[in-house]
């Protein structure tokens, strides 16, 4: 099996994987980072969104071997284990932007990418349009939209990294 | 109201683990030596299994076992069952066909499992599943629920594919009322078939301990105890005391995770056979052809009115498609959860409903958010809106004229409504939606070439499911009470074990609010335990908006006992008579004195037992309660939808949504609003976007998220949500339940709004752009773009 090495949440990792192994499988099964979820098999739901070199990508549609040398951030790497939550995480809690929690990691990672692309002052229409790659069945999106707008603003205030590196 | 007590918008305890990726869903659990299962599924809707050749699959690397339906039958693993007995009009019992966890002789829907491959890795299992060779003899399939009687018979036990022909109400009295009616409104309605699509796919992980003979199942279930009961007592997998079912974090259910499915049975069986843990996780394509679908009714409905618009009677005839097998509670959905709600919020003297439940070669159909009540509400609220238009009466006014105004109110369809104020929620909604300004907005929209419409839905539902004796008399195989165990630790912190299960509803927060409020202890010092049959003795799980009304009532009863016992302990500590002890704000005081003991001291004394002899008072502070409700609860409210339809494309935009609901006591308004939002989104999905489509051969055409249109953020508006409150008199907290209201109310509001905009009542769900455009062309051909 081919070897692969990359940086995940700031730590160097290596592994031997079958060529067909998806990034999400590598994260979940090899590294036991189970915060990245699989909700579909057609790249629609976005529960698997992670950041590859700072840009949001669906880990269910990315081969592990494509990530040789890349810097990957997952939901587990967003906040320091001993530090405060990332403002976007905090905003999801404050605005009740989650119910069952399954789509949430992907939503938060996608939200950060919206901020990266569209800035910190996001209107409702922009957020709704830009969330096209993520599906939530619980919230009706109402509070997710509020959370992302508030999280984006809070990031500007706190000077938080737009996408964790 | 304290900052964390009942009524406070407390932020959720469970969120920290979810926003940091630390949730533990079934697929996240890993056991030593774990294997992966992949199912071999039928590509045919209806076929005989002539032979299965597993030899090629067995020879592949990593494969541990390939098991078929024959071996399952040889091991005497029993069939899955439907737990609610319905009798036909002629008194005969429903025709429940055998439902083996792996089909041995014939398959009855695309996706029916015929074999399972167990291998060391998922990839190996998947590769091997491709090599299982099944020789099928395809049979003609029955797909259209309205044409099942003349189709090929699917199950030996069910001639003409009929499961039951059931009725409720007095047909003769209804006929009489119709004969005297001044006006009759008639509608043909198809309640479109839906796929629940919780974002977490179903999963099961089974482990066998050969040393003790115990089986453990981690499972995406809304009701682990019911699952254990069925798998033990009916499937016969293991005695109940040797089977543990754990429902860890569950990523949404919406009804679809109530049921006992073949996959968990097969994983348990396989784990015991091979002596290693077996895990299965559905991929989404698999979910589409195995998760129980929802709705799928074909209905003709009629409403009789007098000259003043007073409702005289209603007549409803429904064909309910239950799919290829009877799922766990499927029989109850189109009967006692449907016809019993046909009175809506209205005083209707006579109602008669007939329901034919039929088999088809499609995925089984069972409860999906609202379960029967959205179907009933759609029938009632469409009839009322259309009747108002036909009689040129304002739709809000027609509703007001017919609202039930005094309680209790006995409907002609079993239910006894105990409290409500339907005028209040309508009035508040009219205000919030600025209905007075609608005509102005409509004219303004017309100048932009848009058709603007307004639609109401004044819905009712029966929740707090349910009084055991009542449901037992209607055929339910279980009681629907709930249990709670309150454990006070020596340090005064509290664990509450509940038989309900949360999969997004936030019970860890709201239940802790109740305990904090009642005992006067910090919210942080309360933990809620659920979802494990080894921890919680028994419970009925979560569905039917029951957890607040029934589950929290059980906690209240257990807390009553805790307080009574704690007072006895305090009396010994304070050397006072038990009757003189007053408990308030977390403190026990001797009435009329300044002698008191804090909650924590009393808890400690209960356990060290130094102040009393064990003969007079047992040490410890732990109490259990089983609460059986005395009535259903009746949440009700008014949703108003305002749309703009593009005349040229038929595209509908929801421009305003107003919901005013009466849920009785609200424990956490933030969580309640979230439940309303989610329910509305699912209802709008049904009305505008979603439909499970089968072709005539029984292939599910909408078998992936690329083909089945789930609501996205840009499909939905923000919602205006308001509340009114009449307490539920049947439970100690006055809670009615809020989980399903949005999904129940909203489809009718959307369709009423669009039909108001386009001026024709002929409009199917989902009202996609194409459907609306075609309706517009039929209604206004001269204005064709």
C-alpha cells in the first residue's frame, strides 16, 4: 500500500493506505478523528467538510493520496484543546445553530470558508446561497444562518483566523 | 424564573461535544477485533430467489463470513413484526406478512437484503458483496397504491394486497348530514411519499461476549428499550436480560429511527456466529431504499356546510401505501394517528373515514415527523380553505365561525380535546403576519409581474403519546407511559435516568432545567442519562412529541418522592417533625424557625445515615417513577404562509412565514423555536421540493441526494415564530409538546398560499416550478407566457 504523509491539525501524520482510500476514511478510521462525518455518498450533504491548505473541501470526495504534504484542519483542530472555542463554534452554541449535531462540524468548517471568501459582514441572502453544499435536516437553517452571521462578526472582532491553518 | 429554570432560554449542555467534533455516534464507536458488514440487496422490486452462490465472495481476502436468509431461517431467527393490531371493518385482523431480516425465498422491494458479507475492512466487504451471485426470477411488481387490488399478489396472507379496510365514525349519520348540506366541497389529494433523510445514516454495531452469553448492540435508535424487547421477545435473538441496546448520540430520527430494522438483527446474529464485533453503517443510497418512508396517501375528501358556512360533516376515503412489509408501527399511522385528527380545530358534528392499507413493492412506509397528523391536517385545512373560496367567505373568518370554543370537547373521532384557545393563536398570527397589509403587498407584487398569495393552516395534533389503556384498547401492543429514576449523590449532585431518548431535542438541557428549578440546585450539577438499557431500566423512547409531556412528568413524579424522602432525612437532622419541614430554594427549613439544612447536607446525611436508624428510614436517596398520562395533549396553532409566484416560470418564493403555536408550558423557548423551525422546513420540503418517485418497475428514481430534493438554506425563508399558552391539564407541568407541529401545519399553509396566488385548486405536492407553471397554464391559458 502506498504511504502518505500530511499535517493534520498541526501534527505530522503518516499512514499506508489503499489508493482508493478517501480522506474522510483516513481521518476517521486511521487517525480516529471522528468529528468529520459521512452523511451521503454523492457529495451533497457536506457533513465531511474539512480544510485542505486553508480551503474547504469535502473529505468524502478527496482521495487520501491527493493530500500528500497538505495541511488539513478538521473540526477537532479548530480550537486549542485548552483554549477558548473558535468564535464560529461559540456562535453555533449561542444561537442554537445545531440540534442533533451530525451536520455541525461540516457546517462550521463550511461557514469559515464563507468568511474566507466573502468577509466578515455577511447578509442573510449571501449565507443562504453560499451554504448550498451543506444540508441540515433539523434546524430549518434559521439559526444556522444567524450563527454564521454572528460568528463572522465575532471573528473580525477577535481577529480569529478565518480558516485555521 | 431563574436563569436556568423552567422558561429560560438556557444554552445547551450537549453542544460542546458536537461543536468540537467529540460527539459519539454509532459509527464513531470502535470495538477490538471489529469487522464490517455490507449487505447484498435486491435490484428487483419483486422476484423469486432461485439460488445464491457465495463461493467467489468467500474466497476473497479478509472475508470472514457470507451469510444468507436460508442460514438465518435455519438458526431460527424470527421475523420482524408490526406492533399495532388494526382490525378491518368486517372484524378480521390485519394481514401481517412474514418479514425476515434476510429474504430467503423472495424479495419484495428494491433494497430488500438477501445476504450479508462480513470482512475485516469495509473495502473488503464491499468488494466481496459484488461477488455474491444471486439468481433471481423477476416477478411483475405492484407500485401504484391505487391499483393494488388488480395487481399480482405480493404476500400469500394478503389477497388483493390489502392489509386492512378500516373505518372510523358513523357513515349513516354523515350521509344524512351531507344530504341536508347547502354546500359540499370535494377534493382529491395525494399526500406525497417522503424519505426522512436524517443526516446520520442508520448504523449498528453488535458484539457478543462468549463468556457471559451477553450481546451488546450500539444502534441508531430512538427507542432502545423497544428495540431490545422486539429483538428479544419476537425475533428471539437472545433473552432480554442478555441483550443490551445502546443508542449513543443519534444524528436525527424524525421517526425513521423508531423502527426495528433487519440490519441490527443481522449484525447481532452475525456477531454471535463469528465471535467478533460486526459493524454496519448505511451509505446514503442504501438509506434511500431501506429507511422507512413517510406519508404516501391517496385521498378523496368532502366537507358539508350549511348556508352560513357552518361545518356539518366530513367524509374521507384514503388509500395508505404501507410498502412491501409492515414496519414496526406502520398500521397505526394512517388509522389512529390520522383519522382521529380529522376534526381539526373545528366543531364538526359528524365525521366518517375509511382507510384501506395496501402492500406494494416499495420500501416499507411508517411514521415520519407528525405521522398521520400532517396527512390529516392537509386534508382538513385544504378542505376548509377551498370551501371558503367557493363560498366567498374570508378563510380566517370561516375558521373562526367553526372553531371549538369550549372545553373539554369530544370530537366524533375518539379524541377529547382538553384545552386550547384557537382564536387567540389565529388573532396573534394575523397580527404578526400583517394580514391587513396583504392586499397592498399583492398589488405591489402584481406591478412586478408576481402573483402573491396567502395561505392559512390552523392545525391541531395529538401528542403526549399516550395513555396506555387508551392505546391498548385501540390495538397498540405496548403501553406508552414513561419512566424516570432520580439518583441523588451524597454530594448533592443529581443524575436523572430517563426512558426517553434525545437525537437533537436537547433533553440533557431541558430535563436538567426541570431538576434545577425544582431542587434549587445548580443546573451544572444535574446530568441526564438516556439511551442505554443497562443504565435505564425501561422506557418507551422518543417520538410523537412525548418526551416533555410524558418523560418530564415521570421526572416530576420521581422528584416528588425525592422531596418526600429528603424531608424525612431533614426532619431527623433538624430534630423536628416531618410535617414541619418546608423545602424551598434548595433548603429544608423547620417552619417558623431559623433552623435549616442545605440540600447538600441532607443528601450526605441520607447516605451516611448517622442521624437515623435504618429500621425507621432506609438510607439512600434514589426514587423511580412510571408515569402514565391520562390523556393525549393537543398542541395547536396557526401558521400563515405568504408566497410570490413567478408567472413565467412557476417558481414559488416564500416571502413571509408566521407561526403562532400553543405548546402549553415552554421549558426552553430557544429549543422550542428550533423545533418549530425544523418542522416547518420539513413541511415546506414536502410542499415544494420532496417526493420519492418509483417507476412502474419499482425502481426508486429519486434514490440519492442528487435526485431527491432536500431543502437547502436558499430554499427557505427565516421564520416569524410566536407563542400563545393554554396549559395541558393532563400533566403536572402543563406541557403539550412541540416537535412535530411545524411539519404538521406547514404543507397546507404553503399549498393554500400558492393556490390563492394562481387561482386554481388543482395543485399537486411537491409544487415545483414545473407543477405550478403547468397549473397556471391550465388555469389561465390566455395568459401563457
